[in-house]
C-alpha cells in the first residue's frame, strides 16, 4: 500500500474548506497535515472541523515543512502566482485554484518556474467535464470553427454542482 500523500492547504475560506473536506474524507491515500490562513482563527476552525493536526497564519510554514509533499492553494486570487512560484521553488507539487493570474506574462513566469523546479501543477477548473465546454473544445480542436480570437462565457449557476459532478 502506498504511503499517503501529505498535503498542506493554503487558504481556509469557502473553497479551501471544500477541498479540505474532500481530501480528508474522500481520498484515502491523501491527508491534509497542515493548514495556513492569514486569519489564524479560520485555519484553526478548518483544522478542528477536518482533523488537520496543525494550523498556522503564515503560508510559508507550509512551504518550509519537509513533511508536506504537495500544496493546495486556495488563497486570495491576487496571491496565486506568487505562492505557486514559491511552492515550486520549495519542491512542492501544486494544485491551485483558478485563476493563476490575469497577466499572461506573469503566467508564463509561473509556468517557467514550475518547469524549472520539476514539480507538477494542476489548475482547479470547475468546468472541465461540462458537456457544453467539451463541445466547444471539440469544435476548436477539429477546426470546425477556426481559430478562436476571443471567448466570453457567462455562467449563472444557482447552486454548486452535486457531489457526483
């Protein structure tokens, strides 16, 4: 049996708590061992609610921990790029909530840092299995609609998708 993947959670807000619950309760070979949030009370609450041993205010503690194999970045959007680069430099595999950044030049810098560090990066795209998005992708890759120049998508979800999604 493989040893569990030790995960550090960065950000204990709404989506951070969703990831903590899923990781702790649904993935037997993964365990969140450390949670960081600048609002330390939020980190402590997530730790208590999801059986996470350690809660801290500074995300750097997660990155510096030799026990952490990978990080889940659920911090404020404007911090994603910087924390992802720091995590890569620390040798941590990364799952980052979208967006990585709004500036393509910054995104290119982050991707270069990840490649140089030799770690894995996965972005949290919540529509990756959506049938409508799959159809758009198929139309683009098959050449059916030509080269996209601009895509503007509006979604008005009344509630989060069901757990089976």
